[in-house]
């Protein structure tokens, strides 16, 4: 009996301690009733849902569905709201409960994003663990006002001769790449990213509506060339819901804006905005928004302008950071006057057009110089380019026109033949294989070899070999000159003579070796 009495006393003591703890905890609690708006799903479609209730919902607010699925409020009608689903809708059905969250869609930002592959809402896709974010930025952010911006003056070197020399891009510029399928648009952007390895530029590649295999190949190429150490990949593949494809470029821009506001230079590639426009059209038609031209909704121009206006060069007082945009759009049958391409051409600061005709001829990159333009132009170009290739663009365009007429088989005078011979060599020197971006000094040397006439006697089939020798020689023997070119210093007459003599001696050596071989 004594043992049972002891156990009872211990149990009573334990209960007393428990009740004392509960009393102390509850003493600090002040329960209050809160209103919570709850809606009901009335219709579920492919990537969208209609919800009744939620009378105080706000535009672009996030709502929560069963299964922890989120949606973005898109339409607000008197009787119901239209919601874009940010995930698979297989667990939602009519009658499901919908709750407000009171917040807008945001993404994690910070240094921890660099080197990662993430989805449109910032979730990691690379099996490297959670992302250590500094803060979260809304996906939709206001573009910097005009008074906070500075002129675009610093070049963004792509490493591609035809672009850096003839269609220069500046940091903070928006340069559109357009062309038919499989003409090398993504290849140019990848070369540009790879060329930033020593330029202190953070790169963001945003894949919109691409095949998963294509995205995997891009990531593998970037890893193979050690470009992922300064690159962020944002992915919304064609298998993802249209809502994820729609928000992906805005999320990528918000990630880039964090670094821009820290005073850094950022490059964002949107690949591609044709898929983005189609996903928006799909959502709009499903939500019964009025269709316009080509069934696109009336605000199709606005969705791209509010995205690309966020790219800029900030004033020094705000850190002096920049966000450069390289949007890609696809044309059909070389029609650059189609609805989406013309919209984007009018928004951006220039365009680079890739011609399937040149691509089929093996002229790579297949840049059509006549239809391409940079509205920033020489203001964001190193002085050495203007010194060496100042009138190269117009002379090359004249050559292409002359070449067309020469095909009719008419007799050509000597001057015309010289122009054609020089033009063919210029075209050959502007050819460049993928994944081989060039240093500025090597580009300048190669261009100088052509424009000064040193390679006029070199057979066209030997131009690539001669170019390789000249580039190798200038790096080996004239390191100080290369340093001054890449530092942005102006070239002097003696520098031009140095490059001319170098090209002339190599051309002479090659021609002498060829003559000896003939004998």
C-alpha cells in the first residue's frame, strides 16, 4: 500500500506542475477572433481556375489551394475571380477551398543564387540543397524612373567579331535577337555568357517554354566551360503550366535587379519571348479575355514593355549598376514584320537579325548586317573599334549589294572586282565558330589585317589560317598594345602601323611558303 500511495503522490505532483506550466503560458495569451476570407473553386481548366467568394481580393495577390498549391489572381470580376495556377491542377476540383495569403508573388534573391538552376518561383531544380536567400523581391517591380538612369557608355563584349565591331552592345542596353528556328540565336547568347568569365558580369539565362533536353544541353555547355560559377539559370520548360512560363522572365529580372542595385553589372537572356507571348495568349483565352490581332490580348505590348523597361544603367549615386537584356524572339518564314517581332523591335534599343539564307551558306554567326542595328552604337564601343572598323559596316553593306548584282554575269571593272575580293575576305574574317569568343585585342588585329589590305593577296581559303597566326603573334609579341586596347585607350598611328606590319609580314610569309610549295 505504501508503494501505491507514493506513486499517487508523484502523479499528483506531476499534474500540479503541468497545470502550473499551462497556467503561466496561457496567462500571456490573448486570443482574438480574426476574419478569414475563404472562396470556393467553381471551375478548373488547363492552368487556370475560377473562384467564387473572396470579396476583398486584390489584383496579383497569391491565393492558396488544397495541397499547398498557389495561384496568382489575374481577373477580378463582380461574381468571381480568375486565377493562374502556379503548379499542377490535378488535386483541385470544383468545390475546393481557396484562401487568401495577403501577399504578392515573390522570389528569393541574393549571392546564394549564383551557380544554381531554379524554377520560376525560385525553387531549386539542381539537387544542390536549399538556396540561402538574403531577401525576397516581388516578381513584378516598377522600372527605375528616368531620373535614376545614366547613359549607356560601357561596352558589353560578346566576344563575337561581327557584333562587337558592327552592332555593339552596351551595359544597360536592350538588344533583340530575332530569326527563324535553328539559326543560332541561343548560340550567340551562350557565347556572350561564356565571354563574361573575366568581365565581372553576373549572367542570368531564362529559359521559357523550351524543351527539357534543350535546357539540359545549355546547362551542360555552361558547366563544361566553367560559366556556371557566375551564372543563374531560371527554367520554365514547355512541360510546366503556362502560368510558370508567364512569370519566369519577371522572376529572372527581379533576381538580376538585386545585383544591379548592389552596383554590379548583370546580363539577362530571355529565351524566348515568343513562347512567353504564346503562354500569355493561352492564359488570356482560357480566362475569356477579349482577343485581338492573331488572338493575342490587347495588352500583349504592355507585358513585354514593362519587362524590358526594367533593364537600365543606374546613376552613380545609386551604385552605377546595370542590367543588360538580350531578349530572343522567333520569326516565321523570315517575317520580321509579324506582330510580336515588331512589338519587341519598337521596345528594344536595336536588333540583331539572323538570316537562314546566310546560315545555309555556312556563314556563322548568320548575322544579317543590313537588317541589324544598335541604337546605342559607337557610344558604347571601345575607341579601337572605331579607329579600325569605323566605316566597315557601310562598306560591307555596299559589298553585299554589289555581290547581288554581280551574279547576273555582267562585266566587272577592276575597282568592282577589288571591292568584291575585299568583301569576301571580310565575310570570311567575320565567320567565327561557336564557343570560341575572342579577346578585344585579337578581334582588332584580325579586323585591321583585312581593312588595311594586308590579306588582299591571301587566298580566301587561307584567311582563317592567316587570322589565327596574326592573333597568336600579337598576343605573344605585343602584350602592352593588347593591354592598352582592352583598357579602352585610343590607338595611335604607330599602333596601327604595328598591326599593319604584323599582318603584312604574316601574309608575305604565307604567300612565300605557297610559292615554294608550287615550285
